[in-house]
């Protein structure tokens, strides 16, 4: 009697503090097979994001089957479903995947080809795995939600304030915004995070522990035309409302603990937007393939030397122990750039 092939993975049955060795454990799972528009990808490298920490955070619920996390993958297409048209076996790819499906912390992973891009050829797998989720978030936040033009001539004299500039999303947002011709102000609270943000192109650095508007004014900036909040929406809400330009735009990626007072924006006719890069895959939106397209365009920008990887910490191999270490680093809230794991 033949047995189905298996694969190594890291999963959880219980939602526990990361110091608990049971919070992420090594497991053997059945190797999946692709159908429809799915690719079967052999995983070479994965990255850890705040969403991993949030999903894994302690709660009373338990899982009957191991839940696999991980929403940043770089690897090689092993097989394709019958309806695939964008990729073939042997292609090197990178992607964030869908939060509705098992994550990529496994030797093999299924993903819809419409949310997958070709891996930048100038990067190795670890460098590429640092990029997808944060790039999708930054790109959608800036260009789809805030409505920023990608044409530098449209952005002359326009200012973008990035709150939490040295994290994963901020590290990409700075680069994309500079390429689009914006003046970028980043917030950073430590010297090393300020230096990192400046190295990526931020024109000005302010602290998020003081009121934003006086700091902007001191730099000769009357208001921020656009504000991209990547850190603690509740804490910064009144500061953002004060600093945003009349008819300006605010976008956040961080859920609030309580309701926001939108009336603070009314006098300025300013707008507030959410960005969640899982929306397109979750709802199978008609424009879901845009994630494929923008990951391919990002690969081109990387290969042309316009964008660079945000990898700052590399761990190996991909197993429960190193993933617990990576989760603890991300959970500290002090990581600069991205933490990546490679190799099973």
C-alpha cells in the first residue's frame, strides 16, 4: 500500500506566548497537489511579518489540524494546476499569498498564480522573500488608497509623512515614494532607525513621540499632503488630523483599539483609507491579478537598481526553533527592515 508523500512544515495547535516551545512546532504534513490556477511552490525562503505575530498571539481557541502561518515566500514552481497560464515548473517566484489559506512555512505551498510574481533575478531567495507582503502593502497604500500619482512631475512639492518609516512596509514605502517624486518625511524614534530610513531616501526624520505639525513646520513644510500610518493608529490619530493638508489623504494599515473621531477630518475635507493587502485574494476581486502585475513590476524596479531588498536579518534553517526566534524579534517592535529564514 503506497503512502502519500509528506513534507516538513511548522505549525501550531494552540495559540501561545512565543516563549512557549509549543507555540510553533515542527510537523509532517501531506504534500499538496495543485488544481485550478494554483501553483505548487517548493519553498526556499520565508519572511515573518507583524501579521504572523498577530495571528499566533495567545487566545483560547485550538486547532484540530496544525495551522501553518507565513505570508512571504520565495521559491521555485514545482507543478501547476490545469488552468495556469502565467507560470511553469522551474520558474523562480515570490509572493505573499492569502490569509484564507495555509501559509508558506512548509517545504511546499499552494498559491493562486494571480497573486504571484517572478522573483527579481538580481536577488537570492532570502533577499526576495523579504519583499512581497510589505511591497504589496506599500504599493497599494500609496497608489491605490492614497491615490498618489506614479508620475514624478505630478508630485512636485507634494509631501508624504510615513509613520513608522524603518519597519518592513515603511522601508519599501520610502523607496516607492521617492521614485514617484515625493518629498518624504519619516518618523523614527531611535538613531539606528532614523539612519536606516535616511539611507533609503527619506528627506526628513521627525519623532513620533512629539506633535507632528510643529516638527513639519520647523522643516519648512506647512502640512503633509499624504500620511501613511504604519504604527498605532489610535496613538497618532489626533496628530495625523492636525498634520494632514486640507483635502489631504490619510491611510493606515493598523487596526484601532476603539472608534476614531472622523469629525477631526471634516473641516479639512480630508479622507481616511484602510489598506489590507489580503483583500484582493480574500474576496477574489476582479482586479486580483494586479498583485501579480505589481510584483512583476517591482522585480523590474529591483533588477534596474531602483528598489532594494529590505532584508536585515537572516536565520536558518526554516524550523520551529528559528521561527520562534524570528517571531520574538518581530514581536519586540524594534526590528528594522525584515527578518528572513531560508532552507529546510
